[in-house]
């Protein structure tokens, strides 16, 4: 595949943008080579600046659950633009999207819109601290909650990939209020809670992790956290920026039947525009300014164009439950095919999968937490990634990411992915 123009653009980009990209994982550092510069996208395809097209398995890191450039979203955006791009004053669409979110997501009685997942998690922790009057919180190793200072501690994909899990610039003072536990380890959580009695405001987690590769909660883990939080007056926060509106219409909390006190949303909620949100129980959300004392604001929050895209997406998902059946079938077919190839090639690798999220881990260990994820052969993953790219399949450029499927993948695309996968695995 020609990649001359992408290579030239990357060299030019590096002159003006740190590392040539506006978000680190895009730079292909973990897999080698130059990033592909994208000109446009449509349905299941990304088309690069050299004119190559790729079948998509990452979908803008999740948002494009219906595939790229969906006519329904495009039309909603164009229609909204005709009335102006920002007002800095309330609009009716903001009520409609908030109402719909409270209807779709079980734990949400009230919701505040922000502009990214990072803002959502930072704000949710602040509110949980304000509500409980406590300072500390627990997060899990390998879970990513955006790049807020207090979360950049064992933060999964981007950070592991860069080899500096604790970023310079995060102060010791900030880091000391973030307590870490291994994912799926309830005992460790109990010990932390015991050792920090009445000091823990919140436990935050990805209810299905996607940022150390796809890692599922073991049976009883989410329920156990719910019980600990109930016993100790701790706010349970599900970070559903990835899983929200993806694993089901109501996210992981609906799928597993565990109601957190708060949740954070992003990615799909904006239909491809920069949007995040946090919400939860009424008495907690009433702590948010101007109703309550916890300050949180945003000049462009609830932006009319972003709300139009998000509302179109959520209305579609809410009224088309068959999307989730279809996504599950796509995921099951794809993963079954990959497993078949692994068996026939005698390769011992591990696949974790739930609905439209999956990861192929280059390890023979079960991957249940960050430690086990780190047993992967990342060099081999890099060669696999490059091989797939050459065959026109675009994967996340890191072993420590989940893949995200869209309904734009039809059986002809799945066949092409499986053929490429088997050929590349054989050649490694
Ligand atoms: C992507 C992600 C975030 C951060 O969202 P941004 O919009 O990139 O700031 C937070 N939490 C989880 C679980 C994510 O996957």
C-alpha cells in the first residue's frame, strides 16, 4: 500500500504539533511506522490521504457505533448549523437530550453535559468529594478515566504505551489521594477501605475495561463493589464513557443489573462531536452548581451542534433496540472466526469479548487485570497490527485497547477481516 502522502504529512505535522498528533495513541509509537492520515470516512471504511481504504475496527475509539458519516447524524448537524453554532445560553435540545439520557441510563436522575470524557470524570469525582466531604478515591490499575491529574496513575493504554504510567506534572500531593487496586480484586478494595475508614469519597471504574484491552468484570465483582459502597457511604461511579450506549442502550449498568450512584458518559453520546456528560442520583447531582455548592462550568457545554448530533444518535439507539442484537451477532461471528483460526494454527492467544467490544491478546494467560494484560508480547502485536493495516484492516494501534464494532460491518467485511487475520497470524 502506498503511504507517501501520509508519511509526508506526518513529517510536516511534527514541526507544528507535539509528536505530530493531537492525542498520543494516534502516533503509532507502540506499533512502529507512521500514522495513516485520514481524508474521509464512510460506513465501515476509513479512506486515507493516499487513497487507500481500510475496514474499521476502532470507529473513532467508540463513537461511530452506526459506522461513519451516517446520513441521519449528518443531516441533524447541517440542520442545526443553519441556526448558528453557539449561543452560550440554554436551548430546548439540551432538555431533550437530558430527558432521554435519564430515560435510557438507569442510575441517572439528573445529568450535566460537558465537552469530553475527561471533563466528565474530573467533575464526577469533584461532586462525589463535595457530597461526601471526603478527599480520597479508589481507582483500578489499568483503567483509564481521561487525562485529569488525579487519574494519571496506572492509567492504562495511552500511558503504558508511552512507557510513563505516572506523568511528570502530576504532583505528589494530588497523587496521594488516588488509591489503587488491581481490577477484579475485591479483597484489595476491602483492605483499602478498611485502612482509609471514612476517608474515601468514591470508587470509580470501567465496569467493563477497555483501556488495558477488553477486560470483563468477574462474576460478583460489580455487586461486591456496590455492597462495599453501600456499607461505607462511598459513591460508586461507573465510568461508562466507552461502555455507555454500546454494551446495551443503558450501558454496562443495565447489562449487569448493577446501579451505580453516578456515571460518566462520552464518545457515543456526541455522535462523533466532542461531548461528555456526568449524571447520577438526584440528591448527589443537586450538589452541582448553580443548584448546589460544587462548581463546574463550560463555555461550549451543551453546544447546539454537538447536542443535535448526540440527540440524533441517542434517539436512534433508543428506538432501534435491534442495533444491539445486530452488534452482538457481528461480535460473536467475528470472535468465533478468530478463535477458529487460532485453533487451526495452534496459537495459544487469549480473546476477551463482550458484545461489540473485543481484544486479541498475544499471551496464553487469562487476562483479568493489568498484571495479566502486561504478559502480552507487544512486539508480536506490533507486527500483527502492521500486517492487518497492509491488508486494509484498521485496528487500534496498541495491544492495550479494546476494538469497537459498528453496525456498518456486513458479512462481506467480516469475511475480509477473518481472511486477513488468518493470513497475518500465519505469517508472524
Ligand atoms: C475515552 C475515555 C475517557 C476520556 O474521554 P475523552 O473524551 O478522551 O476525554 C474516559 N474514560 C474512559 C473509560 C474512556 O474510554
